[in-house]
DNA sequence: CACCAGGAATGTA
DNA sequence: TACATTCATGGT
C-alpha cells in the first residue's frame, strides 16, 4: 500500500518558494536605483542577458539619459548607440521612446499609479514594445502591484514539475495568482528566485541535476 | 562553430 | 488560435 500524501496547489507552490528562498535568500529585485530605470530595464532585458543590459544602462547613465523624460528628448540615433550592447537596438530604441512618451504623456509614473491595476495593465499592453511579461514586470516592480510575472523559466518550471497542463502565459499566471496570497513582496521574490535558480542550475540541462527542486 | 539570454511584433494558415 | 520568422549583442 502506498502512502499517498496530497498537497494542495497552494502548499506545493509555497513549498517550492520556501526551498528556493532557503537556498538563495532575498534577491533584492528590481536591480535599479529608480522607478524610471526599472521601466527602461524591463524593455532592454527582453530576450537579453542581464549583463548586456547593465552595459546599456551604464552607457545611458554616463550620457545623462536615465530618466523617462530624457528618453523622450534624446536623439534616436544616439539612443541606439547607447543601448547597443543590449541587442535589438533598432527595435528597443523605438520601444523605449514609445513607453517613455506614453508614461510622461500621462503625467509620469506617479500620476499613472492612481489607476487600478487592471486598467493600468491594459494601458501598458497598448504600448508598442510592451507585451505581457514586460507589462507585468513594470506593474510588479515599478508600480508595486501584486501581479505574478511569467517568463521562460517559469514556464519551464511549471512544465518540468507538471504543475499545470496549461502552459500559456495566462494559464501559468492564473496558477500562481489563484493559489497564492496576492502579496507584492511574495511575487517579487518568487519571480526573482526562479530567475536565480535558472541562472545557477538549469541553463539548458533537462534534468537540473543538483537543483534544489530535484526532489519534488 | 553553435547556442542561449529575465520577448514582442508581424505574418501565415 | 497556433506557430514561424525577425530582431542583434556578448558570453559560454
């Protein structure tokens, strides 16, 4: 006879979080000095290694182009040169221009923060270059709203550990948001810890050997 | 040399 | 709706 231990999805997701938190500790995300910098970094890191984003942000700071209002004003070809290390610089220069002019055109982040989360999300999604993950990253880390960010690593985690059949963005986001307390601090650390896990252990290895979640 | 990185837009069926 | 292609630099 088997000893069958049934976990609720809530308990399982919290257990995964506890394992990761015990292993890696607090991650102190988002790695930026200002809210404006979070928005800029969210666009620059699209399908790009963070080390390359750091070079781009370093260039922007040296050039004095680190506030969203600076992005609006700066010459586009200069902007492309500054962010070149982050890759896709033609697209990303355009994307930065569009999100910066959108936010500044609405009175800045402080004015937009008066909107409720659902409305704010749809507004962000209407901006060229802002998809679901970028919008949710901005909502969680810049606006401090309890929104779970789903990235490629999150999908891989859910897939490998068979936490859900539905591997779509919305399906995975619902999995976390319907089974966990809607807590900004929890979602902040959870997403950051998943990225940390991937960087340390699971680059491309199918079985994650040595990974702290191996026993799950 | 190939492959990947904290995606999104666009086009096709 | 579900895939395929394109965008581009720097590390492994």
